[in-house]
C-alpha cells in the first residue's frame, strides 16, 4: 500500500487540530486503497510560536528533514507518496502575512489561508458569506455562533455558546456539509493581489482537505 506522510502546522491550538482529526477520521477518501498519515506537528507550541512567520519557519525546518528522508527513500516530487508539509494560518491582525507566504513558497511548503480567520471556513458550512469582514475575526466568529442549530451541536438544550466554547469543533457542524462549504469558498471574490492581508474574505481550506488529506467529502 502506498503511504503519504502529511505534516501540519496550525495557528490555532484547538479548532484547527480538531478539524484535522475530524477530516482524517470521517472523511471520504479519493484513494481509499492508499494510506494518509497526518500529524499536527506543533500541538504543544506556545502562542508566540503560532504566528504566521515563526510557524512557517518551524515548518521549513521540518520540511528540510522530511525532504531529505524522502530523497533518501528514492521518492520523487511527482510521486503520490511524496510527503507534504502544510501551514494553516489566518489573517487575524498579523502584519507579516505576505512575508510568511513568500517564505513558504520559496521553501515549497503548502499553505491553507483564511481571511479573516478559520471561522469563515466553518461559517461556510452553514451559509454563503461574500461580504467583507473588515479583517475582524470576531465578526466571523459571532456569525458562526448565531447560526440556527449551531449551539445545539454542543448539547440539545444549549441555546448559546461562548467564544471560547465555540472553538471546539463538533461533528454535526461539519458532517454532510463539505460540498456546500467548498462551493461557497470557491465562489468568494477572486483575489490575485500580492498582499494576502487584503484578501477579505478568503479561505482555501478545501485545498488542504483535498490535496493534503486526499478527502473529497465528509
């Protein structure tokens, strides 16, 4: 069986790792006869190391080791089982987004990026959302928490959830909704400018789902 190793560095300490776990456990694979082994590499990293630039720098260090091992195993970049290193980070209020992108691309890392934050991707599982958020993550997070049925994913009698509680990813928030979220994400305004900090709104998490995890639905 062919096996691909995928290493992920996430800005979020809770939401993104739980999302990765859900997709790898519940996702429908494009190549079910081939194995994906996905590891979130920075689970214990402190907050200051989770900002885009230091996150990318740590991912580059990892990629140097991973690429060396892949070449030693005589794998080639075009092989299905060529390993991947992904960075998942957001716009938030970071000022170094273009630099983080440039470093990642030079190092041949993969990036899944959300503007204003990962909550936009989660929101698209419930509704279309093409208007600007003004770069404010709280706006996207608040809209997510207000979606019909969202609070009840944490318990049938719960009527509202706190911002902290809403960081947890519940299966019912995602199950059966991937195709809609992907459609909405791909229909967001096309952003082609060199400054990714201006791509409001934007998310390409679906690329990580499909290109990284080999998942086509969940």
